[in-house]
């Protein structure tokens, strides 16, 4: 079972607003409240069985049962029966991912003005549920990015200056291959965060 927790909190002072949020994903055991007369089901350890080639049908299918530490009979090179043992981390899900933003608002003569900064941080993440394949592909590293903006507003128009990924950090969001990981792990491709981007925005309400 997967549990997702989002914990937003906002503090405000004179002209200053701070917002913090964190998201973390982990495997948990659920204790459900069952009606009277129903027994609680105990959590069983369930391994994720590997896929193997079946010569009789000339097809690849998932093993109906598997034993941790054993290999698929007749496989060459030896293929583990268990692709991922019970409790293995889900792929592409960092243990922690959080965002923080700070915004200062004030008045400059007839204008309403603000300055804002925000950051995103996430830890490393596995890239494949199959432990053997993930060891070939490797984990993505944790990273942090920063965004900054400032602007003014008067009557029905606004003007903003902004810069996203201010320090041009190319954090890897995910990594994959164009063919089987077993054969193509040496030429994997990575999908990174958007590179540094800046500009000016102008808006007007009619």
C-alpha cells in the first residue's frame, strides 16, 4: 500500500508570507477498522516474481511463483526468480520531496510590489522495480532548484520579472533506456529539470 502525505503550513507577518510543504511516499501497513464480526487480515510478505522465457509457448510471461535467492531453471545467464523482494522501494519515487517559498509584499508609492523566492528539493530515487535492472541503470541523485520573481501592480495591470532554476541545476527526474536495460544500460538517457529560464511578464485585465 502507498501512503502520500502532504503537509502544507503558512505563516504570515508584516508584509511577509512563508509557505512550506513536503510530500513523502512510503510503503505502510494499513490497520483498517472493520465491522463487528470481521477478522483483520494480516499482511503477507509478497515478492514480485520475475519474467522468464517459456520455450514451450515461445513467449515471455511472469512466473506464477518464485523463491528469493533461486534462479529460473534453464536460464542463461542465470535469472533470479524474484525481481523485487517485499518492501523494495517503488521506482522513480524519492523518499522525500519538498518545496519552500517566501514572499515579501509592500507598497511603493501608488504601486503594490512583491519579491518572492522558492526552492524545490528531492532525494535520490531508484529507476526500476527489478533490483538487478536498477543496479545496471543506477539511481538518480538528489537535487535542489531555486526560482525568484519580483513584480509590481497598479489598477488593472501587472509587470513581473522572473527567473526559474536560477543556478541552472540539471537535476535528473528519471532515467531510462531505448531497449532492454540488460543490453542498453550503458547508453541510458536522462530527463532533467527545465534549464534556467528567465523573462518579463506583463498582464492587463479588461
